[in-house]
């Protein structure tokens, strides 16, 4: 699914005065791209995902998903959403949680793996009859990921999905996400605070500045996956991304390309 944003701004009304959260965001994302979005806390990263998902409306500007407003994609259940909180139904088993979108949206049949297959891919086949409270945090996030993918949605919006997990579990799950992305090639927008994670995952990294959120730089990473964070070229990218985040006023905005990418 193609994602096109044109001069998108969002203002919230808070404590008697307007708060400009995002300002004039323009971004083109090709179908099948893996985009990571990084920036300081409160810069509007999550707001951007909510706008694309049609959960809130922009104050100005236009958003198109495959040439149509986000409401059309939302109506046909073409958007998969995942956040830090797995939001599993505690009274439903693992298999029932993963199957839930299919029961709600029976009319939409896509080329997606079955819930049983997804549980096998996630290493949860033996836990299909368990309830969420009996699972670890990492296992709950696996269930949430399987549920998000069960509809075969062509757009994944991932709002720091593994932020609450330990480093080893996080790395394992991101490797599984990359494999699933490689298998099905959805378009992915992945919000993260982890610079190394962005360097490992993304085709392009979008850097957003704080207060209000504006796109400062878009950094392409043309290095084959899987990527080793200790490899010199990845270390250089991580260093440059960190510099862009720490000192955006000292960097050339919007067109900066980090070294070692070509």
C-alpha cells in the first residue's frame, strides 16, 4: 500500500490554547517499504500513525492510502495496528485472540496465513489454549503480532511494539517481524526510540524534530538484511542518526544522506 502525506499538520486544543503537534509533514512511502520513524519524546511520532490510521483527522493537509482517504482503508480493514500494550482479551485463549479479527470481519478474505499457522510461526503452537495472563510479556506481544497479521492487511502501523521488552526478546521478535515482512511485503511504519533498531530494520529512517514535529531528515539505508549492528557500516549509520537526533540544528535538514550507504 502506498502512503502519501502532503503538508499534514495537526493541532490539539489543550489547557485553553492550541498545541501544534505536527507541522507541514510531507512524505511519500512506496508499497512494501519498511519505514522507521525516530525522534524525541512528544515530537508527534504516534500522532502521525493515528492520522494515517484515520483515528484522528489532520488539521490541514492530505493523507492518501493507495490514492484514497485513510477512511477507505480503515473501512476495508486494510490497516494492522500494534502498540506497546498487547491489549489481548483476558477471557479469550491465545488462539481465540488471534482469530478475533477474522470473526469480526468475515467478509474480507485476503491472502493471509491462518491463525494456527501464525501461532506456529510465532512459536506459540503449544500455547494455543492458554490465557494471556499465563504468558510472559514477550509471548503476549507475539500473540498481539499474530493477531495484527491475521487479516493480511497490506499496511502495518507499529507504535513502539516491543518497547517494554528486554533487549534479547526485543531482538528476537524484530527478527521474526523482518521475516514476516519479507514473506508478505506489507508497507510498514515503525515508531521506535531505539536508533540501532531503526538501523537494523529500515529501508529509510525518518527523523522528526520536537515541538512541533517536522521532518528533519530522511536517511536511506541500502544495506542488505540481515544487518549486524557491530558491522562498521551499521555502526557509522547509528552514529550519524544519533548525531542528527542530538544536534538537529547543526545538520542540513531534509536532504541529508549519511555516509557509507552507497
